[in-house]
C-alpha cells in the first residue's frame, strides 16, 4: 500500500494526478521516456522502509552520522587545499549573530552594517596582500583562479593560460571548467608547465619556450600545491610581462606573516583561499576564494565579484559603505555580467575579518613562524623513519612530500594502517603525480604539537616495520 506522507503534498495520489493533468502528461513514467530503456532499471529499488515520524528520522540520521570519523577525534595531517587551522571561538560567535547569519540582502539600513563588516574584510586582506582592490570571496580558490584567468583574457584579448604541472587536481579541474571546452566561443587553452625534478619549482626554460603572443596569463602559486616556496617568482613575472601576459599568483594568506606578498615580486592579480583565516574545514566545500589587484581602472572594470567601497555622504563627516561596479557583476546584469559568480561565501568574510583583526601583523608573523618550525621539525623526524624520505628538501611552508617508495608499501596501505592508530595520514599523490612514486602530501599547522608529530613518527615506524 502506498504511504501518503502528511508533510509531502505530492505523495497524495489525487495531487499527483492534478499535477500530471496540469502539464499534460499521462503518467509519471512518461516524464522519463526520453531516457533510453537500457539506462533505466526494470526492477524495484531495494529501499528501506519509509520513516513515518520525525523521531525515527532523527535516529536514522544520527546513526549515519555516527559512522563519520572527523579531524577532531583523530590526529590529522591532511591538507592539499583545506587545512585544520585553529578557529578562535569569537569567529563563530560573531559570524553566528543573527545580523550576519540570517540576511543575504536586507534593507538599506541593515546593509550599511553588513557592508561595513565586508569593507573591513577587504581592507585587512588588502593590507596583508599589499593590493588595493580585493573582492568579496567567491566559492573557492579554484573559482577565484578561474575568474582571474578570464579577467586576464578579457584584458589582453588572448586565449591561452600557462599553469604549473604541480597544481591541485581539483583546482585545475575548476580552472578548466572556467576556461570552457574548445567548442565554446570563450575557450581558453590551459597549458601545463613542468617542474624541476630536483627542486619541485617551475621549469623556467619550458615556461619561456611556451610563452607567445597567444598567452593571456601565467598562473603560479607560492607556496605551491606541494608546499614549496616558488623562489623564482620574480623571474617568472619578468618573463610573463616581457611576453605581454598578465602574471597571476595564487597564495595561502596565512603564509604572508613570514613570506613576501605577491605584489612585491610583480603579481598583477592575486588569488587564494580564505579558509585558513578563521573558517572550519566544513568537509572541504565552499571555503572561500579571493581576487585582488592594483587600484587601476583596467582591472577594476573586469571584476565579476562584488566590490565594497567607502564614500562620504551629503552629511559632512559622515561616511557610508556600499557595493561598487555592481552593474558589471552577475548580480547587477545577470547573464550580461562580466562573469557568473554563482554561489558565494559572504558569511565567511565576516569570520575572516574577525580573525584578521584578532591576529594583527604580529599574530600573522607568530603563527607563520610556528607553522614553518613545526613543519620542518616534522620533516626531519619523519625522514628518520626507515623507508621514508622527504622528496623536496628546499624551502617549504606547511606542507611537504614524503616518499614511501623505499618501504615497499603503497600510500593507500600505509594510510589504512594509520587509521588503526587514530591518525589520518597525508594525501595520496600517486594517482595525480605518478612521477613522484608512492608519495603523500603531509600538512602541519599551528594546531600540531611536537608530541603529535612524534606520535605520527612512532606509528609510521610500526606500520612500515
């Protein structure tokens, strides 16, 4: 017998029929007739019994959620674009206030306070980056990079971007989506540039050979996906500019307490993630990405993301905050905007602003130094475990590559064994970067103590022994 759910109107047979009559369909099955028969199942689905009460639903969901293993109850060394950083309690407290949590677009009076908070986010991040224009965050670092590449293409009228071979596979996938397939009118060729096998840094000779009058931009990251500091960035900037291309740099902003901001070595557009600045890992999705540039009209006119400005009002001494150049965004012009930004993470901009205001310049320096010290300590301790080697021993920030090829075991097997010790091992690189062998990317942040690192080393010694 069909169960009619009291909260689901379309489960009532009479309402189903009314809907079918309204659209002119003879049956529910007719709605799926365009799907080929060999793509449709002919047997009934083996579904569990219907949950007929909120109590039963709650128990079922809690049972499913109880299977999860998270980074709070396990020791985690995962990274690769989303990291376990400390989130001060006040970040959650302020971002959770109803003034910020519930509204998206409000009345002009409520917008004023929200816009001021957003302005603080862009101002503080701009100071950290040494850039004058900073957008409100888009969905992710990959989205920010994709938008920046399209900005460069519009600025130069060119249709090619050079990117490093060492790039987060997920981020590269998003960039390729933004650059569109070859059959589409706004297609941008994405060309990968190799790396030096000894240092992990970009291959400058290959970069120079690939640059041409078709190149709209060169995109690099520092620290790169494997945690390495791209010490050749200034030389890359010179090569890009000599070819008439824009130089786009991706950066982890929490590194800027100890590393020079990209503006100092020639970056035209800077992108990156906002997740390390007071945002929880949240399963890795929607963690925020920013776009920044110099305060030049040619750049400002190409932003697809929202920009917040401050201006004087008609009342002497009074200032107001509002959105600038809204008409060129998809919010202002829909499909006629510079680009379609889609989902965004404006609430995280509040958390980011709170985090940056708490830290200040000294806080960023201290956390950056701590991360570097802990990461290099971890590399030394783990390299002493038989069967483990550090692949790139040059300058790295919070992530480094461990090669387990000498152990005779796969990263997959090692990580599975580490789970029994309550440890999430490093991100397996063997599929995306087979040239690195059985290697894993390990992340160490300010939340890791030396006791945590020693515990990992002891567990690895037991697993590999």
